[in-house]
C-alpha cells in the first residue's frame, strides 16, 4: 500500500490545505514483518492502511513571515503587560543586582589594592619570630597522605592558616589542627603566633611569609 495524500484547497493567502487518511502507525502498509508475533496486521487501521483523515497547512514563505511577525507582536505585548504588572518587583531586583555588582567591584578593587600593598614580614628565612596578628581563617585542601598505599582512598586535610600584620600576610600550613575551632579563635580575633620563617613566596599576586613549627594562642581583648 502507498501513502494517500491530497490537496484540499488553496486559500486566499496561498496557504495549501492538505489531507491524508494514511495510518500513522504503519505508514499505510497495513502491517509490518516485525509485528509477526501479533499477526503482522496493524491494530491501528486493521490492515487497511487507512485511518481518520488528518489535515495540515503549508504556508507560503511570505505568509509564514507575516505570521511570525504577528506572533512576535503578541509576545511583546504579553511581555510588556507582565512587566507593567510586576514593575515594582523588577525594579527591586534590578536595584539589588546593581548593589551587589557595586559591592563586588568594591571588594575586588580593595583586594587588588591590598595585594599591591602586600609585603613580606620584616624577617629572614630561618628566623624564629613571635608576633601579634589578626587571624583570617583556615581554608584547606585535601591530598593523599605521604606514604599512603597505592590505590588507597585515604585523604588528609591540609589547613592554610592565615594571619595578617598590617600589609604582611603570614601563612602556616598544618595537618595537625582542625581550623578555627582547634585554634580556639575566630576570624578577626587577635592572636599571638610563634613560628620559624620557612620561605618568602608570592601567591596570586600577594606576598606571603610562610611559617612552620608554629604555636598559636589568643590575645585577651
């Protein structure tokens, strides 16, 4: 069996209206070999290859463009209506986004200026120093422990304790302390830190004085 399609009419816009009674399931074949286990016959059309008549339209390119323009105008009108109904909400959202943007830019500017001013603490590698500083927190990363068995999933945390003295940033990497809680202080607290200067480095545009074998204690307010 073949597909059965016919042109119904052409309207004043040049739109063609087509129709077909070809079964959508079997494509007008009445059945298929892969349906042999159910008797091969298509249950949609009962083997006739024909089903309920369906119609569709084929627009000319010019009329299709006109319809697209109409749809765009309707969508624009709906959008304008929605914006009018939610004007206060939209304005508040824009104001919030603008405030967040300005705040973010201010933070980034302050961070860039701080990095530009950064300097090493007044010491040399190997010095044992004791200094009062402001605790800035302990971000961490995870790594496989040294000496771990091949294939082991064991991981350890390495805390990067940060302390600031004016424009100097002091860093102490350790796995033996659990961050702020174990240090007994909170971010912004003043502490006394004693340690040996391991190296003077620079990371992400900021000078860092790296310490090792440190002892930290809080300083009474």
